[in-house]
């Protein structure tokens, strides 16, 4: 991936030996000290999927795009690594990412399953967050979703291993309400990006997600929270999104009328407008609290 001058790519090594790839975009005025936004995409989506958000966000914020474990250029643990795919491990890697980048606090934007992770992070590490934004994020993956993602294989992880990342993405793209693509050339690009991750990398993370449940963390979230709810997602219903808003006291819900689940893509303008307004509200509230 060719990066412009104000964007840098870094590979961070964690104490457990795994590496995390991040892209840092900063087009803010050089004499200012901007707040930072950390973006993490959903399953099979890495930092490159967020290219179209950068011109808007990086002019006012430092933006860190993070590849999830097993995704993009982040390392994918193999059986020989004895890697613990647990919530504690995943969250500790996020904390270590912030520490290595010398970031005390960030605005966390988690899309789809990374929003679930953001809920747990906000509950356990509230002091590290200015705010939390979730986009098309279910609270958990019920049996029907796991069966859908398995595409006829015994399990979702096995489907990733057998089909490979591109093959799994091709199957997903055929499911209505998932890939929000109206341009066939976009779908070609989308599949090429999915294929950057290995099938084994996706399988390992799918095993973690298969049993992860964000619902117990909702009532513990105390940071300002924005919920961008898709109107036509195959992975989460509006009722589920409304229930998240009911359980998180300091939350704001905005319905985005996209084609399917990936509203960050086909309705980026609507999402960015809602995020920008929310971040300004958080900044105003913070300044009032200080005064």
C-alpha cells in the first residue's frame, strides 16, 4: 500500500511475540497537539478499507488505523505459537499498541465485531478512552450467524481454513445485506483486500469471536458512546441496536440507511457526518467539565 507523506506504516511487536500493523495518518496543523482516533475494522477488514475516511478525519485528528490480530499485515498465530486467543490477550494488545504509540487516550471507532471489542475495552479501560463509536456492531454472534458464516462447513473457522480468505469473502458477498456494493469494480477491490489476510489468520480470530459476548459489558460503559445502526444489516437488527442504546446510559444512536451491513463503506458520508458531530459534542462537554 503506497502511503502519502503524512501517513506512516508501523509494525509493533508485543511482549507475547505477535506483531500489530498500524497506519498513522496526521494532516493536522503541525503546531497543535490533536486528539487521536483509533479505527479498527470488522471481521476480514483491515486498515486499508478505511482510506476514504482519512481526508475528513485526519485534518482535525491524528488517526490510527489498526489491523486486528490475524488481519491485514498483523501477524497470524499458528498452532506452534501457543497463542491465547482470549479477551484478555486481545485487549492487552490494544493497550500495548497505545503505549508503544505514546497515546494516553483515544476515541475508539470499532466497526462490526470490533465494536463488540470496543464495548469490552470501554468497560475495562475507560481511562484510556475519550469516547467509543460502534458501527454495525452486534452484541454477539448467535447460532444463526455462526451457521451463516460457515457456508456449509462444520464451523466458521473451518470455512475460513478450507475456502481461504478470498473464497470465504466470495461466499459472503453473495449474502444479501452484507457487502454494500453497487459497483462490480468495488467488489473486485474488496475481495483483493480480503485476500491480504490469510485463511488461518481469519480462522483463529473467528474462533475467538464465536464465543465472545459483548452484552455483559454494556451496563459498565461510562464513556460517551455513538451507535451507528444499519437499517438493513444481515448481521444485526435495529432492535438489537436500540437495546444497546437502552443499556448504555451515555449513548447516542443514529440510524444509517445503507444497502446492507457495511455502512462505513456505502454511506461513508452519512457516517462521517454523524461521527464528526458526536466528536464535537464530546469535545464541548469535556471543555465545560474542565471549566
